[in-house]
């Protein structure tokens, strides 16, 4: 119950809440509005800010607002803008087609832009507030909160959508962000260990120069891109997949989201403990293979069809392994950042982590329609192999801990 871990939990919730608004809820609303599966897949492109956030991340390292400190001041402004964007999406009418679909997509883009900006500041806050030995367990707390936020949207939001109009659902989702804004106000500003960049060179050029002059950096970036690519591709169309199998929104909200939520909490906790015991490197190996096996479970479900018991088992295993894998991966990326350029360098790494979810996942609608669900999930399983092979270089089994770069 360390206070800093509790703040990390709350900020994780703030990050997780808007993510699935533009994935789960946006997809479900679009499908009900009669938008084609190919178009729904292309809507994943509204998540481009998650892959490009390193472009404006130097602003948050360089400048401070005149209230609440360098991190919390920006966080408060961004969260208020995010609240407004969520409400704005609820005011659109995608079922009317034409310009309303354009406004629907534009609102989704604004949500992801402010959400990505929030992630930049929260990631920097967590890296600066926690010590190096606390990164593994701190990442687990962050993922706890992240999954709570995701559950509120994907579980609660989908259940509400069976009883309320979509515009009211989005108002409720926006209001759920208010407790996170309160936490931002009362949290402490992390101690300043490195002086803030003073000019363009220090805020924009130096973070990238310091990072890209490291040995083997291109291979490291490729590893970050590939490690969770199969897992992200499989998740990109999960909601249309469940609906195609005949599951109702209430079944998805209760079984998929609630069972998955608790499985992720257990997985994140187990991940944090295992990281402490065996180190980040070995954890990446163990959790990576578990993620592959869990993705294959979706192919089994595609063959079985509408089966609540099998759905629960597949989702439980997938979220358990995903919780463990994400805890180790987030800790690995945090350890790779220089604290002087926390926001910029972590944004670069996490942007690459988001590429499979946005750019690669935008093609999943075409793949699923052309291959069928079973073959699609087999492809998602096999495509994770290159990232696993690269662990030999970046997370050798015999070295228990990746050396933090301070």
C-alpha cells in the first residue's frame, strides 16, 4: 500500500480508460451503425498518435506550466481536454453516414491524441517517481490500474450500451475520468534528479542523439516493435470476432471483460513477483511463449463457435499471459531510458510498442475477411516468433536483469 504505488495505479487507470474507447466501444458502435468490417479495421488508424507521440514528447521535457509542476501541470490540462473529446464523440451519429462518420472518426482521433499525450507525461512521471529496483513491481501496479480503466470502458461500457443510447454511454465514460483528474491534483511532483532541457538542442536533439548512438540500437527498436505484434494483431478485432461468433454485448462485457480483468490482475501480480525473483530478461522469455500459446487459443475458439465455457478459458489464459508479458515489457523499456530525457525516450519506445496495434492492426480487417478467423489467429501466433528469437540478443537467459540506463 505504498503511496507512490497507489498513485501509479491511479495513473494507470487514467491511461487505460481512453484506450478502449477508440477500440472496443468505437468498434461496437460502428458495427451497430452498419459500417463494414474493412472500414472498422481501417478505423484503427485513428490510433496513429500512439505511434507518433515521440514527435511532440520533447515539449513535456522542455517546458513547465506555471502550476502543479512540470509533470502534473501538463497532465491536468491534457486530462481536461481528453474529457472534452470523449463527450464530443458521444455527440456524433455514425449511423447517419456521411459527415457524421467523419465527425465520429475525428473525435476518435482527438481522443487518441490527448490519450497519447497523457501517456507521455504519466510514463515520465512513473519513471522519475520510482527507483530502479521498483520498476518491475511499479509496472505491475500501473498495469493493475490500466486494466481497471480498460474494464470500466470495455466491460461497463458494453453492458451499458445494451440499456442506454450510445451518446449517454460516452457521457458516463467521460465522467469516469474525473477521479483520475483529482489524483493528478493531489499527487506529489516527482523529485527533480536531472535538470530540465534548456533549449531546442537539449530537448529535441540530445534525447535522440543519446539514444541512437547506443550500440545495436536499431535491433533494439526492431525487437520492441516485434515482441508483442502477434498479441496486438489478435486483439485488434476481438470485439467484431466475438460478435460474429454470436456472443451478445452483455456476454462480452461480463465474460470477456470481467473474467479477463481478474485474470490480468493475477497475471500482473504474478509478473511483478516473477520479475523480482528471476529478473526482467528471463521473464520476457517465459511470458513471451505464454502469449503465443494464448493467441493460439483464439483459433480454437473460432472452430468451436459460441461456447461460453471455452470463451472464459481462452480469455482467462490470454489475459493472464498478457498481464505478465506487459509487466516485463514495460519494465524493460523504462530501464532503457535516460532520466534526463524520460518523456522523450520513453515516448519513442512506447510509440514503437504501439505500431502493431495501430498501423499493422489496420490491415487485420482485410486479413480476417480474406483468411477466415481460424487462419487469421494462426497467423497471429506464428508472427510472434521473430520477436522471441531476438530475445537471444537483448534479454539473454543467463543474464537475469537488463542493466538500467540512467
